[in-house]
C-alpha cells in the first residue's frame, strides 16, 4: 500500500531507470503544419503541442515571417494628425504568439542566451520585456509595433498553456487570423535549466492555395498579363451588363 | 457568414458586406448619375482594405461600370465622340502622371495623408457648391421662376484661347486646350484617389466647356472608361495593387444597386436629388475631417512603402 501511495513520485523514477532518456530532451509540433489560405479562408486554429523533461520551465514562441517594417509616430501639425519621421524595424515579425509556464520576466533570464545562440536575437526586442532588461529605446518602437500588431490580432502575448509539469507534456491553441501574413512560421520551444537550456524548433507554413495562389502569382510575376486580363474581364462584365440592361 | 479571402489585399472580408457596399454605392450611382468612387474608397478603407489596394481595385470596377453606362448613352445618341477624344487625350496623360505621382507618394510614405486631404478638399468644395446650387434651384422652382441656362458662347475667355475647335454634337466652339486640361486634372485624381472623376467632370463640362447637360453624362462616362482602364493597367503593372476578386464582388453589388437607384431617382425632382447628393458628400467630408483632426486611438502607424 505504501508503494502505491508513493506512485506519483516513484513511477517516473522507475520509468527513468527502465527506459533511459537523454539528460535533457524536448519535442514540439504544430498541427496542422500547413495552413492553406484558399478563397474562403477566414483564419485557422493551430494546435502546438510537445513534451519536455518534467518540471522544467517552458517558453513557447510562434514567430511569423520577418521583414523590414517602417513605423511612424503621429503628430499634430496645423490641426491635422500626420505621420512624423519613420523608424525602420529590421526583421519585424508579422505575427508573434507567446506562451510560457511562468511569467515572461522570470523565463527570459533562463533563455536569453539560448535565443541569441539560435539566431533569434532580433525577436528579443519584440517580447515586451521590462525596460531594464532590454534597454528599450525612447520611444519604444518595438512596443509600439507589437501594439499595432495586437490591434489586428497578430500579437498574442499571453496565450494560455495547457501544461502538465508532472508528465512534461504541454499544448496550446493559437488562432491565426485571416490577415496573418503568408509565409513560414517558426515554432520555438525553450526549456531546460539556465545553464543547460534546450531549444527545439518546428515550422508551419501559411500558404495561399488554389485560385488565390494563382491570382497572386499572376499579379506578381506576370503583371502585364494580369493587368490586361483584369481589364478585359471588367470590360466583358460591363459590356454584358450594358447590353442586357439596354435591350430595346 | 461567408468570408472571401482577397488574394492581393491579403485579408478576409464578409461576402455580403462587400456586396452590400457595392450595392449601396451602385444605388447612389444610379440615383445621382456619378461613379460613386468618392464614397467607395473611404468605405473600403474603413472595412480594412489597404488604401492602395482599394484605389487600384476600384479603377477596375469603374471600367466595368462606365462601359455599361456608355452603352446606354451611346444608344441614345448622348455621347460627343469628338469632345470625348479630347478629354481622353488629357485623361491618359493625367492618369499616367497620376500613377507616377501615386508611386512616388507611396515610396515617400505620404500616400494615405494625400488621399485623405484630396478627398476633404474636393468633397468639401463640391458638396458646398452643389448644396448652394440645389437650394437656389429649389427656391426658384417654388417661386415658379425658370432656371437660367448656362450661356454657351458668351464666355469671352473661352473664345480668346488658341486652338479653337467646333464640336457639332455639343454645338460648342471652344479651345481644345480646355477639354485636354480638364482631362489631365481628372486623370490625375482618378489615379491617385481611385475615382472616375464624374462628380468633378460633370459640373466642369456644363459650366466650363458649356456642353448641354443631356450630352454631358454619356461623354463623361466615355472618358472615364478609358481613364479607368489605363489606371487599372498602370496600377497592375507598376505597383501590383489590383485585386480582381475585390473588383468582381464590387461589380456584382453595384450592378444590382444601380438598377434600384435609377428607379428610385426617377421618382425624385432634380433639385431634391442634387440636395441629397450634396448632403451625402458633405457627411463623408465631415467624417474625413473628423478622422484627420481628432486624436487617434494610438499614436503610431505602420508606413506604407510599397505595392503588393
């Protein structure tokens, strides 16, 4: 009976003895890993799940395609609100979702170096860390940028995490809105102790499919053909309507 | 709720909302005889379509709508082809200049502000002029006074300009520079603002060119057809901002709206129609002034620096 009462502690230990695991292991996956934006696309819910060593902290990031963006403050001049000098943000993520086993300020000291080592230094600026930890500029362009994303449901700073510290399993659902930028999304899970952080990554792709893909391809790669076709189509519609509605 | 994903705008829009917007603007077009672009662009921006895509796609929709209108007027003999070609020459020059201006403004990041300011100035001026004119006409009709006709050939400054040309359908003799200049102005506005320019062209043809009102609408539509076609091609080739799915849905909505509007318009007097149109124009203008002058919810914005 005493053995059974200690089950929660003993069973993982027994498993650890019977099935040797690496000193530190983690896995993450996204389902679906390919989101298709067809003609009737209106956003998609993606489930991110995985496993790490029981009891270890966890930081989960879903990072949308990164590109250079310009952000400008608005100022009032002669009674009109106008854009002032713009600031360029390199590698700004088009989408960013953050989930963690603990509050972000507690997790970042553990994983700061791991993110840098993984080539994700640029993303640190967008995590809304306290000013003393990331030496935020004034104005804080990164905070302003993520606030703009948040207004379009493209920045999700506190995604709920279904976390089971005993088994080490975790999962969360992330809503990709219909205005999420198409491209390759990185799903990054950071875990482990501060002296031995572990980073695992997977990807999910948001791609246009079917007619939307063909139309975009034509617009970008064959703009002359696309433009002429668009015009001829409009003229055909106008002609048919004009003739039909003006029959004598 | 069916949502349609727009491949170039990269946003999903409610199908019925888009059809309703097209239908609503089409209704006003049928009611008042204007293209309706001055209402359509702000409405599209309001529902989340990027301004550059709204302007480019609307030109495509205008090409369909104007051809449909030209066919109706052509069959009724209400198109001055000679005048239309002069306006067209100016319109093509103007729309080409306008697309270059549009691309330059996009690169400088000021496109949104310029479009909004142009709207405020034009809507304000034209709305006020129409409002005053319609009130005067209404007062005169109540007193049973005849409305003064626009004098066609007594305007001496028109006769003093070089390159005088006779236009038999409109029965006027004026300098060819006048319709060409008017075409350039409207072409630039069409390219930058995504409008056909009907609400500028129609009064200018009556009061500046001295054309009979019956010929004006068809001739204006003839010129708008070519300008909208040129803008569609230029926007598609140079900045990739034409979304054919968006344009098609707007076309479908506007076709139905135009028919309902035309029938409703037949039951109203001309002064009442002009007063209503002026009222709507001034409301849109007031809304845009409010947007420009009231403190935004958030004091940062993303800068539009390129096409698609």
